[in-house]
C-alpha cells in the first residue's frame, strides 16, 4: 500500500472510529480494531496494537468538551479509582494477549461484546428519573476499581480502549445516567492510561506504519467531535439503543472474522 493510500485509509479508520467514539462516549478502540482489519488489512494483533497506540494522544478532547458543555459532569473520585484499576488491568491484558492466537482474540472479542450488549439491554430505567439527569456523584470505590480493572484488561487484551466496559459498567451496573457514563468513559480517551499495554504491542512491532497512524489520528479528531455533537442531540434512551446497535454490529463482524 502506497503512503498516500495508507494515509487515506488510516483517516477513514480514524473518522469512523471517532464517530462511534463520540456517539457512544467510549474510547475509539472498538471501531479502530475492526476498521484496521477491514480497511488496512491488518492482522488482529496488529490492529489491536495500532488501536492502543492511536489512543495515546488526547484525540477525544473535543468530544469531552461537547459532553461537558451539555451539562454532564465527571466526579474526580470516579476518575481516580477507575484509573488505578485501568493501569493494573492494562498491563496484565497486554501480556496475556501476546500469548494467544489471533483466532482466540477474535472469539474473545466477539463474546465480550455480546456480554456487554446483554448487560446494557437488560438495564431498566428507574421510575421518576429524568431523561437528562446527570448529577450523580456518590458511588462506592470498590465497584469503580473493578470496572477500571476490567476496562484496563479488555484494553490490553483486545485493544479496544476499555471505554465500552466503563460505559456499560457505570450505566448498567451502577445505574449512572447514560450521558454521564459516556462522558466518564470518553475522558479515558484523553488520559494515557493505556500506555503500559500500548508499549507491549509497540515493543513487539505489532502496529501499522506511521502514515496510517497519522491518518487515524486526524480522522479521530474530526470524527469524535461530530459523534459527540450527535450524541448530545438525542435522549439517553435513544443513545442507549444506538450503542446496543453499534456493539451488536461489531460483535457480528468479529464472529464472522473468527469463522473465516
């Protein structure tokens, strides 16, 4: 692939991944892995390494700003506890991924996404809860630490950034309002907690070329902003349905890749 084509393909990967990230409030890892395989022809390990490397720069900053301007907030204690767990889980996941096959990773990825969809779909709105409520601030530290550890492990093991686990864990597990959960998740796309996992993939050469990475970063910056604008224009119930649909499509694609 020529430099120009690699740059353009990378921009396409980043744009789609950024749109999904801003719309669902997750880090762009899931979209980056899938479209790195689809558009760049990368193998699973390389796609995951590329996803982690591309998430080190704070490309999600514009998306965070859009959520913040819409009145959503992210308590500092949540970020601290989730971040501690993320750092621990990320290193473990990165080393574990290097020891298994591409096929195993693909099947794990598919089952993981299905489990998240099931959790998100099973959530029921509490009576009397405003569709735009976002003022929850008090949560126990242990569940936050566990959510962070799972998110970090999924980031290192599957290269998806951990944002899905954070959003689903907060929204479905701890019943945080959807927009607020997505803001907290998106914040982790601008905090380089995935550096330990990314460095493991980097040291093993499991990344695409620099032209593609540059294109991905540019696409992420634009796509995340557009996606966040779209997310803040709809209700949290609609947003949850969109997220379920996107994750389901990702799960179907990874199942197809595992079977072929």
